[in-house]
């Protein structure tokens, strides 16, 4: 596959907002391992090979197990996730697939997360969906991502 657009070819400042948003989410207090699960799951749904590669590597770096990552495609049928993670994954699925979350999905979150956490989780989901769409449109080639420890 040939890339259509390289990020180096985009206008100066093109990614500044997304990078700043990512930095905000990373420092928001939202559990970093949960963030990676959500990023990986959303990237699976969207079929973004670059982001799947990236978030798999980042999740492993943060101590996530291969079993849990491989099980994400069928997270509802596997015993590997906490109730809080299940609520977050259901929310991520709903916002990614339907661009909406019904009351039942939202209420499940409130048993495990504060309003601030839910706001940060929502921003994380929206941001990874944006990155997925950019990388799919640009045809960013997967496989060469290296974990950037300074961003952890």
C-alpha cells in the first residue's frame, strides 16, 4: 500500500490541536491502560491498521497482556475485562459505531466513572476516531511505529 499523504506534507500546525488534545487526555487522570484499550478497540472497529499497530505496542509497553488485546474484538464474550472496562468499551463501541450512546450505555459508565472521567473518556474516543479517519484517508503505512516513551 502506498501512502497518499505524509504528515510531513501537511501544513504547519496541522496536527497541533490533536496533539494538544492527546496531551490533555494523557494528563487527565484517566487510567492510561484503559485509554489504550479504548484506542485499540476503536481502531479495530474503524479498521485503522496504523493505529492498531501503534496502540497494540503502546498497550504492551504499559503492561497490557496480549490475551486481553487479542480478546478485544470479542470483549463481550471474554472474561478478561473489569466491569468498568466493559462499560468504557460499550461506550466506545456506541460512539464509534452509532455516534451516540443510549441511556443504558451511559448509565453503566456512571457506576464506575465520575462526570469528569466520562468527559475525558468521551474526548479520548472522539480523538482516536479522528486519528483513525486521518490515517485511513492518508493511508498511513502500519508496522514501523516505535513507542515514544517521552509521551507516556
